[in-house]
C-alpha cells in the first residue's frame, strides 16, 4: 500500500476476539501511534491520536467478542491506515475503503477480510477493476433476513469455522480423504451462512 494516499473507511465492521484486539492496540503503539483505552463489561473504548486529530473507536462487547462498527472515518495518518487495513484482513472484517490519489479514486469493498470488488473513479468515468464471484441464492437471503439472532450467531459461527479449519488441517496431515471432503463441504456451508448474516 502506498503511504502517500489518503484512505477513508466506510461501513467498517470487524469482530475482534480479545487476543486480536490487544494485538491491534500493540501494533498501533509499535507504529508510534499514541492510544488510550477504557474498558467496561459492555464496551471497549479506544482513543487513537493520529496526525490528523483524535479518532474515537467504541467497540460493543458481545459474548466475549468486540465489534468495531464505524460508518465513516478519514484516515490520513498512514501508520493508522496500515494497521487498520491489516486487522480488517486478519479479523476477517468488512469495510468499504475509499483510496484517494492525485488523479483518481479507488473504492475497495472488503468482506471477510478479502477484497471482493475494486472500482476506479476518474472524473465522471467509473470502471470495475476487480470483482469476485459469489453465489448466494434468493432463498438463502430470505432465510437470513428472517433470522433475528445474527448478532449472537456470528461469534459462534466464527468458532465453528476455526474448529472445522483445524479439523481439515488434521485430515490433510493424516491424508484422510473422506474427512477432507466432509470438512470442505461443512466449511462451504458455514461460509455461506456467514455471508448471509453479515451482508
């Protein structure tokens, strides 16, 4: 990532476990960013002092996870921009990032830590540079919209994904084809459910 560009984050939504949250705070401190925080049973409140002012990041606590949800923050401080970008990827978060160059603007849409779409804007011209294919049926979308427990289901789903990934890894080490196929299918189901819940 070019340090000379300006980044603005829209609709940032990241679920952190405690270990990843502390790793992000440590990465900010190691990058030379001044941070202070307060923690309560309901919230983790992080104040980040950047070169362009103070950012106030409030994270809701739910079932041992911390949700950082920000609708729009400009990040001109390249240190903070790089750390935040890294942890959106690492924590499999979602974000729309506006990257401003001298002559153009790039809009990067990230879901589950992966870039799924990049759009370039030059004046009145709009060009899709990259788009990742995803197949979700209308029935799956309707079923997900009917669910009201998505906020509670997401952290559990993350644990199920981690467990199934570990099972797949063990099966690969043991060259157990049957378990590898079973775990792969289960991971596809869990991924589809996660896409629907966090869309």
